[in-house]
C-alpha cells in the first residue's frame, strides 16, 4: 500500500468498528462475570468509574506465550516495545522518551506488592508470561492510591490460587531463530491453603547478531486461610535473566542487513566486540496479612523486599549495581454493604519504600570489566499516604474522591575516583487528587468521568544516567488529566463497548538525550499536550452455546488515536513547540478473529497497523508505518476428565514486514532502528493433570 493509503484509508476503515469498542478481550462464556479487583473491593467491570482493561489467561493463551508484548499491545492506549529479546519498554497513554530500556513512569504491582522500586524502575522483563494469571491495566494518572506516577498502573495476579484447584501443568514451545521455552506449575488446594510452585526456562538465539536471551524463573505463592476472617499470602520469586543487546542501526544499515548488530566506528567498538548485554539476577519476596475485623472493618498489611545483582555491558562502559529494596504497604477500610441502598467505603493507608544502591561504572574491555570510572552510593526513599471515599447510590450512581500526599528524596555519596560528601535532593511533597463519577444509565450502558493529577519525580536512572553525571537539577513531571467515557454491554452478550476520550496536559516532561559517545542523559522538555481517543470492541457474531459447525466466532477491534504535541519546549536554540511527540504513532489499530470448531479445534488471527513514528524531537525523521499479521491454531482435547492437552502452531509477521518494535529515540548519528524478526514460526504442547 502507498503512504496515502496507510495514512488515511486504512485507519478510517477501522473507525466504524472501533466505535463499538470494548475494554476487555474475553471469551464469551465469561462475559457476565467480569469484575475489577484493583480498588480494594471487587466491583462489576461495567460500573467501574475508571478507564481500564483486563488481560486474563484466555487472552494470553491466544498469543505466542514467550512475551507479554503482544498481549499488552492489543489494548488501546498501551504500547509495549522490545528492542531486542528481553529488553522491554512500556508506556500507557504516553511516550517512551524516558525509557531507553526498562519500564519507568508506570507503577506495577504483584498482588499488593510493588514490583516498582523506590527509584521508579520496574524489571518487568524478569517475569515469565506463563505464571501470570491476570493483569488489570489502569490507564491515565492514578496516583491517589498507588503513589507517584504520571503514566498509569498495572496490577498483576501472579498465579491462580482459587480454592478447589489442584493440578499440574507443563508446557513446551519451540520456534524460529532458536526459540525454546519450557514451563510447569504445580498447584495444591489443601484444607486451609492453596500453594502454587512454578518454574520456567526460556532461550532464544535472536534474529539479529548479539541478541540472544536466556531466563530461568522460579516462583512460590501461598494463600493460607488461617481463620474464617484472616488470610496470609506469600509471594517469592527468583529470576536469572541474561540477554545481549545488538544496538541501534542507521536507516541505510538496517536496510542493507537488518540482522546486523551495531558496527564499530573509527572511535568506538561495536556491540559484538564489547559483548554488549544485560545480566540481572533478582530475588523478590513479600508477605501479606488480611483480616476482617468485623462486618464493617478490614485491614491489610504487606511487607516486601528484593535484592538485585545487575550488570550492563554497554558500548562505552561496564556498569555494575547492587540494588536492595525494602518496603511496607498497609490500609484500613471501613464500609457498609447493604443491597439496594446507599453504600459507603472509606479507606486510609500508606506505602513506604527505600532502595539503597551501590553503582559503579568501569571500562568495558571486550566484555570484561576494566578500570574504574565512577562509583557512587545512592539511596532513594519514597513515601505516600492516601485516603479514599466511595459512595454508591442504589448500585446506579458511584462517586469517588481520593488523594495521596507523596514524599520522594534522593541521597548521593561519591566513592570513586574521589570521595565526595553526601548530596540530597528532596522534592516538595505533592498532593495527587482524583475524583471520578460513574452512572448506570440503563442496565447495559454506563457513563463515567474523572479528573486526576499525575506526578512523577525523576527515576533513579535519570538522576544518575550512564554518563556518570549526577543531575540533581532535573525536575519532576506533573499534569492534570480530564476524561470521560462509556461502556455498553448488550443483554445477549453479543456486544461489549468501551470508549473514552481524554486530555492530559503534562508539564516538565522528562526527555532522554544522548551525547556523541552514545551515553544517555535527561532534560526537562517543557510541556506536552496529550488529547486522545481509545476504543475496543468485542462482537460475538455467533450466539453463546451454538451447536453449528462454528461454535464461536468472535471479532475484536482496538483503536487508538493520539494527537500528542510538544508545548513550550526549547532546547538551546531549537524550538520544538508544536512538534509531534517523539515515539508516539498517531494511529494504532489491532483487529482479532477467534474461531472455535467442533472437536475442540480453534484458530486465532490478528492484524495490527501502526502509523509512522517520529524518531526525534525535531520530527526530521520518521519510521515507516507497518502492518503485522499473526496466526495461531490448535487442538485442545480431554483424554480423561483429569487429563487435557493442547497442541498448537503459529506464525508471526506473516507479511515479512521490515519494522522496528523499539526505536532508539533521539539517537546520535541516526542510529534509531532496532529491526524486529522477519516471518517466524512456532509450535507447542501443553498438558494438564487435574482440574
């Protein structure tokens, strides 16, 4: 297709479908039972007064399974990138300007335990996709209950620990470019507790040179009901992740050989010579106690901690970190629960976390740590208290007001090459309010609106980036978000619709830059105006329980429209005001079709379109738009009532597009491109004993 068709006709052709959008992809047999768990008390999805989306095991099963990228990218307003295998980046209603690698500016929880450390960084790539049972994605700033963030919140349920489920499940998958994955889980449902033990191994040689991955993952969860009113939950995991990073290419280099790693120059060696890559070994643990004091009072307290050994063999240096984290999260809820009446709920709580880190940069001599360049000790402290009042009038009108007050501070001590006195950066405590209203217009249609403030101080890696310079002048970003939306669920479960429009005015936006050697540093970029529209559709074209040759025919369509612009952004003599926000496509469209046939045969096809993406703040370079087609089919059968198996195979990038799912934004020398795999295939087998 030519550029005009890509830019105009294709997006327009999907707008009609997207007007019937739906905020959760789900199988038809569970549509009536969709609930949201993120706001302390469980509530129906239709009446939840927030813009959110849910990813469950049914959605994850449709994707390849080796990564969370494809599943999260089915949601409007969410963009997840993978520059090379294992190198995740994630944004919700924003850009990836702050994240050369890793996840920043999004708060992520495992159960009630923050996976995001006090410094604002989240190692989401440590997790294996097969041990995740459910993800609730809260879009837009939601810091009133979850602390400092200007992007959004993700709540992950790490395993299925519902009472009565005892089983053993094992799976194996292999594919192109040396892909291999094995995983297993044993879950025991005992008299008072439910225990789940999981392990996973993933290997991948990679599409490009110097892009292999290996991850070993182990997880233990336990849910102990020690009394009729008390529950103890335990979460432990250990992840050993090692992946190589091929580095960015120029346009000419990527067209000439997309499988190449970053080549050497007259001044710097290349990625292969430096054995560029990341090695992360992390142990994480948390324990939670929940007690129902009486019919109106409930208390939850969780303590958690982690230790990380981190190495980053970069082109210009060898970075070593010893990271520790320790924290507590607790809240008390007072509520009355009366059917068909006015229901009140009041919550008060706090979360506190500190992350001391010793970080050293050394010379990188062909992948071996060499002469010391700089060693620093940094400690980040994050604390916030929160309150929430929720009023529900006759299960029809819901009003919520909540707020948090956030305290963040950094302490730095230079150790080498010379001892330096401690420096402090204490940010002024900030209040993050949020007000939301939801009204059930009819039994099938709900309207919602909200106003909220986002606030995000610089992350640990932005204050002390790879250029070894501690930047205590970097300012937090903040802004107000206004939005409204509708949800529709027809009484025959044929249509679900969720559509929202919003306007987010962000100030002091943080932007990544690189110097001539490729080292990164960060600056504040004035403001960003972020108006957008999101919609997601599920159409069940065949009634539930059909006995025709087609047992299920389900169409889903996700549509994202971003009109993000820089505002009052000047860098030296350059004025970027009015330019499109770097790294953000204007349109993203994802359409899926699920088919189920007799004898438990199934097929899933997905088409994705991403518009062109500005690669630098000046908008002088754009990536081309791209089209992706994904297909997966298989057979699931029960040999016995306690033994089931599933065989599947699939293909990704069926059109053999050359594209980059993870550009290096504002890269020096035009090295923007990280080519993604060409057409690739996979196949797998899952076996489950028990129920």
